[in-house]
C-alpha cells in the first residue's frame, strides 16, 4: 500500500496571518455558514457590511466580510442576515449567532498588575465581566464564559488589548 504524502502547503494569506497549520478561518459575521460553505455561497456583494449599524463588518482580502471588533461591538440585530440575499448568513430560530467568546489575558491585564481599571466591565451590558475584589490590591476582572455572548463590547475599550475574542467551533447542535 502506497501512502500519499500529506500536504503541508499553505497559501500566502495563511502564512501572512501566521496560520502555519492552515486551519484558522477568519471571523465571519454572526450566523455565517461554516467556512467552506460560506466561501461557496457568499457573492461578496458587501450588503452585510453596508447595513451593519456598528460598522464592525469589514471587507477582507478577496472581498469577503470579516468581523473587526476594533471598530465596535456586535448588536446581534440580524441586519446583516436580512441583507444577505445569497444565504451565506442564515439564522434559524433559537440558533446562537456564533461561538465567539472573550477571554482576558492575565499577563497583559493592567488590573492584574495593580493598576485600577474597569474599562471592560462598564460596556458589558449582560455583566459577563465582573470585578473580583482582592484584599490589599485593586479588583481584577473575572469573565463568566457562560454569560458572554461574544459581542466584543469589552474588546475595543481595553487600553492594553488584554481582551481577546476567540472563535470556537460551531457544532451541529448549536447551529
């Protein structure tokens, strides 16, 4: 039996993004189809980007939309879904918009180093981030991942970029 060699080739964009495994997909708008299907269905019309009230949908290389949390937060208003005529963004009743969640890098967070900062707490409307008091020091942010919607409201306001928005894998049950 002859085995085919495993391809380790990556394209130029994966290399420039630092995706040497070739597995990281860009963060697509909420309710996006799985990446392979999204690329096949999206016609790059830009209507989703045009209707986004917070302007977080940006055109990436190739013309496909990506989420840029440095521009703002996602309101989960579904305007992008309604504007997507090809169906690359499709919302089913009760479906989560995505599995994007915030995380706080303790090594970068200035509150962890004794500097008073509540920047990430105030914009979090659902209170997924709370300040945990510490004796003899400033309170530190604590994130409840079960409450976090991945809206990104905390991301833009962090003065030291300690907030990281991470996309998980959407399971069939969650879709």
